[in-house]
C-alpha cells in the first residue's frame, strides 16, 4: 500500500468567486479566525496573553500589527490572526486562563472575507443591509454582526469607503452575485 | 395626426422633441415632457376608458395620482406590460404603446355597455342579493361569470423582463412632496446641515409651481424661484432629491416605503438596468407635504368624457400647453375654478359659462372673470349633461327653480373645492380632525415623529404653504423659521361636499361619487336605507373609495351624502381607513433582487464541485444542495442507489456529510449544560468517546438528534440534523441566556468550519489508515463510538468512528477549505478498494435497513423517545433536562395506544409502499376507516432483495407478527409487522 502519510498539507480552497470585472470587490482568502468568549474578569488577562486590547467598546475593532480583535458582543470577540501565528493562540490563552472559563473556537474556515473599496460601497451595502452608514452612525473602526440580504455577515468599516465583510463560506457565491448585480447600479 | 389642441407656446414641454406613441393601435404625436394623458388631450382624445360596472364611456378626469378613469395598459410587449397605469402619471416616450381597458371589442363599441342599459338591476350590494338562489348556480354560473367580469386590466402572462433594485436609507428629515411646502421644508432643514431626503411622485419637482404663471415668491416668478430652490438643494451634500418617487406606505417607527421609477419614463430600454427601486427609509422626522386633491361635484351624468376637474384643466393648459376643449363650461363651488376659466379664456377658449352653486362669488378671480366678461350663473346648478362619447351640452338651472337652460360645450370643468391628502398621515395612525369651515379632515395629533405642511394641512395660500413648510422643516431639526414674500397668489375659497342639489328625481339619475367603482349618489343613499350607518359599512356595501381610489376623490362626497341623509355632522360619522399603497406599486419592487437563483441563498459544500463534475444529481435540503446519487452511464436513480448500497455493504462508500449542523460547546460547565439540554447523561462520557444524543422540546417530543463527541473535559463537538442546525443553536442559546446564565459554557456554530466526509463499509479503515498521522485507528484502539484528533492527508482532523449505515464507519471532520483535497486523497487511497461515492438517497436506504430514525421523517413533533424505542437513552439519575417533566405526565404513562416505531414487510416483496400511506386492520371495513398508523419511510432494499418500510403504528411494539393492511391507489397491500431493524440486528458489522 502506498504510504501517503507524509503528503504536504494541501492549499486552502475557498468558495469560488467568479470574476465580475468589478474592481471594487476583492476576496480575502486564508487567514486564521477564532471566536473568543469569556467573562468580564478574564478580559484583562486574555488581552495580555494575546497582546491585543480586548477592552475596546462594543462594536469596535482593536488592531495590532496584522492582528485584529472585533468586539461583537459584551463577551464575544472575533479574532483575525495571521495564519502563521494561529497555532500559538490556544496555548497562550490556556497558559494564562487556567480556570478554563472561556471558549476559543477555531472558525478559520467557517467564513471568508471580502474587501469592498469605493465611494459607492455604502450605497451598495444598503441594498441588502438596513444599517445607517453615515460616518456619525457607523464611524471608521466600527464592526458589527449584521445581515446582507439573507446572509449573516460581520461588517467592519476600515475607512470611509473601505469595508471588510465576512460571511459564512457557503453564502459566498450568493453574496458575491448580489454584490456584482448591485454594483452595476453604481458604475465604477 | 396633428396636435389640434396644443397651444403654440407655453408650458414646460419641449416642442423641439416630438414623440410618437400609440393608443389602442392608433398613432399620435406628443412632446417630451408630456404625460400620456396630456398628449392624448393634445390630440383631442378624451374617451380613454370604460367604467368598471356599467362600461360607461369615460374620459380623463384629473392630472394626477387620483385619476380614476384613464387607466391604461402600457408596454412594448407582454414581458414589459403593466396594466392599470394612470395615464396622468405615465410619462410619454417615443414609441410608447398603450391600450385602454375594460372594453370589448373597442372603446367606441363596447359590448359590456349593455350593463349601462340595465343599470337599474345593478344597485349597490346586488351581488349579495341576486345570487342567493338557486344555491348551485352560484358556483356553477354566477361566480365564474362575475370573476370573468371583475377586475380591471389584463395580467401579463410572461415573466416580468425587468429587474428591480432596493435600498435602505436613513435621514434626519424625509420630506414627502416637492411642491412649495415640501421645497421650503427641505430648504429649512438642509440649512441646519441635516440629512434630508425629498421625494416627489412627478418627473419634475415643483408640484403646483409647475403650473404657476402668476405668483411671485421673494421677488422671483414662481418658476424661477423653483429653479433657484432646486439649485440650492442640489448644493447641499446631505440632501437627496428623488423625483419619480412615490411615498406609498407609512410603516411603524417612521419607516417609509418609497417606489422610485427609474426607466418607465424611457420605456424600459434595457432589461439589465433596474426598472425601479424600492426605498425603505428610516427617518428621524417626516414632513408630509402631499398637497390637496380637487373634489368632483356630484351631479347627474357627471362622468361623460370631457368632464374634468377644473384645476386639472388649468394644469393641462399652463404646464403642458394643451386645451382640454375649446368651449368649456365651468361648474364650481370654489373660487379657483374662476382661475381656470380665466386661463382658458386667455388661451383662446370660448368659455361657455361659469355655473357657481354659491349665491355670490367675490374673490379676486371671480372679479377678474367678471371683468373679462365671462358669463356667470350664480346660485345655479348643472342638472344634467348630454353627449354620448364626449360631453356636448349641459342643462343649467337656478337653485331657486325656474326654466332649465341648455348650454352647448365640449368640456365641463368642475370644482367642489380641495381635499387635503391625509393618506400618509392616516397610515401613520395619526388622528384626523374634521374642520367644518373647510369641510375637510385635517391632520390632528400625530402618532409618529411627523409634521404636515401646506395644502395637505388645509392651508390655502401659497404664502401659507411655503411658511408652513419652512416651519415644519426647521422644526424637525431645530432650525429657524422663515417668512416668504408672495404676491399675485390670492386666497381662493369655497367648496362643497355631497350631492349637488338640483331639480331632478334623484332615483332616476346617476351622479357618480366614485368613478372607478361606479358608485353613484343613489347607491350611497340605498346603503343608508338598507340600514348601514357606519361609514365602514357603507364603504363595503357600495365599494366607494375602494381599490386605488382609497378615498382620494370619493371620500368627502360620500360623507357629505351620508351627513345630509342621516342628519349628522361629518365629524360624527368619521372617515374610513386610508390603506397603503397610496398608488399601486408593481410586485417587482417588493421582490427586488430575490428571484431566480438569488431567491434564496443556495448553500454548497466544499465538495460540491467534485460531485457536480461527476454528474451527481442534487436535492434541496433546507438551503443546501446535497448530492442525492451519482448515476453512472445511463443509470436511473434506482439502479444508481442499488449499486451504491451494494458498494457500502460489500466494500466502501464515501459520502459528503458536511451539511450536518455542528456546535462547539466549550467551558467548564459544558457537560452540565448538555445534561440539562439532552435526554442523555454526559458527565461520565470520557474524552475521546461519542454518544448519540436526543433533544426534546419542553413538551417532551423529539426535536433533534445527533452524535456528540467529547473532545476534552471542557469541549464537546455536537452534531445536529442538517435542517435543525440554526434552530438547535438558537434553542440552546435561549436556554443558556435565560435559564442557565450561571453556567460557564459558550456555544459556537462550527457547521461551516468543517467539511465532513463519511467513509462507510467493511473496507473503510483500509482506505483511511494510510492517510492518518498521529493516531491508531485499529479496531482495538479505536472502537465504535470513539473519536481522535489527528492528521489526515496532512490536514488536522477530528476523526469519529461512527456509523449511520450499520457498517464499520468513520466520519472525518477537516477544516472546510481542505475538504475537497482530503476527499480526493481518500478517493485515491480507495481506488484499489473500489471506493464508491454515494448520495443522500443511499444514505436513507442504508439507515432504514438498520432502523435508524431521521428526525422529521420518523418523527413529526408528536413522538417521544419511548415511541421510537429510545427510553433507555434517558439519563435516569439526572434531576432535570428539557422535556423531562413533560415525559413524566400521567397522560404518557396511561396512554396505551401511542404510535410506536415498527418495521413493515409487504407480502409482495417487490412492492414499495408509499410514504405517508395509512395502515388499517381490515381493508373491507366501512369508510371512514380506523387508521392505525402511517408509513414514515419506504425503500427498495438492495441488501435484502426486497422492499422495507418503517411506520408509526398504534401500540406498535405489541403488534409484532400481526398482519395489517395498507390501502393504496393500486389496491390493498398486506403487510406484516416486524422489528424496525431489518439488517444485522445484533450490530456485529458495526464493530468490524
């Protein structure tokens, strides 16, 4: 029998996004993601262990180097981590939070990111997302869980006209198709 | 055709752009800026429709959304066809193709007009009275006939070729209506830096200012002021002006629905760009500046083509440069109609007279009419009209009596005064207050953060409209009030509601109150005579104000009639509800992008592409696409499934189980949490072991099931059914937050984190083993219902030894992006073992052979664990779990005939029973038979070489060996009750 054990880990294959020719949308492939849940008392120690501020206001992102922590609810953070550093996250937290009163779940493959850049992006998002994207209501640095049409999404405003959208992988073709259709209403 | 009624100059149309269009196949010319109505009038066409009930010839009555008669079907073909469009709102474009409705064969010769001769037999409520007997004739004759006659317009039969857009929007102030009040409101709000959306139904913002040649605002002629105001608004970055956008609905918490027409005005030239856009606007404050609608006068035969509203006639002349006729007769109870008479007189018409119901008319317009020498008949009324397809004469009589005077005319322009458009305010649940001096319902206390300005609030002069608008706009955002200097826009007064007094027998004539629904004054009186007292009852009995009218034209006149006959003031009668939409909105606006493949998200697994490339047949499971079977060559489903089943039982099959719901339950209290949720005991389950869990609702019935693995002391990998995943997570989260907030445990959906590959069959281990790193998966080291974390094909994996087929089986959980690569590695490794991909159909057959239930198939929301033989799984020592108390109810303990899971074998082994078929003891018993149960699953079992079925059967456990019957369409099938486990009852193969 052929020994296949030592085959190299294959490349990640993300859900397909057909080339729409719309340069405002870019799939963001790869990367590690974790969902971190913990009680208030553990916020400080966890932040120290991870080297990132977690005590940010609700619906705000904290970014250090290329790590991001998005506070989605009082006890919930979405961590976006470089894939190369992903393996250290669990041991760092386990070493610090020895009472184990937290949950760290790897969801690196659960969802995929899409980067949206362009002056029309707030309008395009408003086709299927009911939120107010006025800078006063949704400032740069805000991140929230929301819906884009019938897909659950996490939306992070990185700049006035730059949004980072995360959706579950099986919803990617649906979201991508809608973005491309709506995008035609707002020529580049 | 020449445009014989077009003025040589004036108006806002572009005479350099001639447009060709057709109406009922006849070709005409119009200009850019025309509506279909104004272009038809320019060509002298008044006859544009037939009325709903009596098929009476009807003409263009108005110049706006309130049009009841001029309904047309418009579109170049069936896929672009929209029925029931108001010609007054249809913008003209080159090549426009319109047709009239409710006539056969033509407008001029309409067979339905026989109804008009028989009008005495069609009183209000005649449907309720006429067709009571004979009873059978209703379904066989009357109803089909009425359905055929009912309804206006023709539904297109081809799918709509257009696409539609949708948008959510937020603003500080939404201003509805871009007339003077709305413009002033938007300007006042915009000056404070507020976010403003100003919408208007017309192509051009301006409202009444679009037909205002006289007034001067702040030193500028109205048209110039309008231009300046729009330029000012355009310069504010936070102001959005939406033309061709109708606010059709006012929803709770200041959510408004707007329908923006995008390409209708150009004839939908391109199917790939949206025809219209639905806006859902959440506004902090709303300013309604919707204006007022002129009321018709209710006099005998007030519906002939050529009879129109006076203000509409003036708009046609001033805005479109079109004369509605050459010899108009004006009939009025309001000063503004004198303005119309003057405008037409100036434009060269021979005004036949102004008939005023009032004993005196003093306003500046009346004075000017007198100066111009127009004949005025005060304290007079129109007692009748003549002319078949176009009005040709009227009889005028003094209210004091005396001889009738016949006046020849080609149009009658009427004005009963103005009704404030309170539709949206009423939709917002704001209270209406009756103003007896204006004979109008006005907005009272609002229920939402909204203000009403201008004519819609009962204000009557341009200056008041502008200043009330500014006050509303400023007030909404804390800005400053503004005053306006307005000249040449005097107050016009007057008005009348109800049926016009005359000297005719009211029962012998028809004076229309509601043109669209063919409701006459006589009908309203009849309703009262028959005992209707509430305005809502009168509305339903007569149909007045129904359909698209929604009280726009008919409401106040019907109330006037009721008030007079009941001897009660209008304020004591009240008004009907103004329903949304304000004007009809095509369905496509609401469907938006959700059509075809985007109707619902189509969820695909990481392995979907592999299966699709190999010709798999997919089925929908919830939103997921799942491979149902993999036909080879010319195989049909039965042959493919038989082959796949043989492969699994005899060798090894591979199956994509990625859609299974997965929840990571983590925390020191994870086991305790699962103890409280599932019927099973979890505390003693060791890390590395699996257990099949059953989840109940509070009422004790099974809602979900799945295998749960203990990854570590504090971490469980829970699986759920494919369809149940979101429901189970929501239920768990609900209990966790509301019932068990003290538990240190957190839930995370991992359904999409993992691709799940099931390898099932006696050779499964041989396929996986070469790919495994970091684990011993031998039968000894890894028994049935155990799990291990390892690497498979170089990828970190959670490997479960579990079986839903009864064979030696594994389920490999790998991060989803690696799913297809691992699948392909397994295929390669399995090549030598004849590995066979199988789909959900085979999975269903194999599990049925083993009697494994599928939640939702063997259960239907009324099945307890005991009913399916799972009582033994209940953790007896647990103090509580969801559903425990329900199971302890006496009813369950004492009921002896509960439906229980059994197996059935047909006497004819080739017969596959129908799922859902009933089971009876004696097929010869009289109907209705006593049902003993029903078939839940039924398949051809390739393994057993015969058919098998699972069923829920009353007292089933005690019936083993009994012969029962299943009546089928093809005849009676004899069945024997057996155990629900058909294959390998000892479970030897699981432990291979």
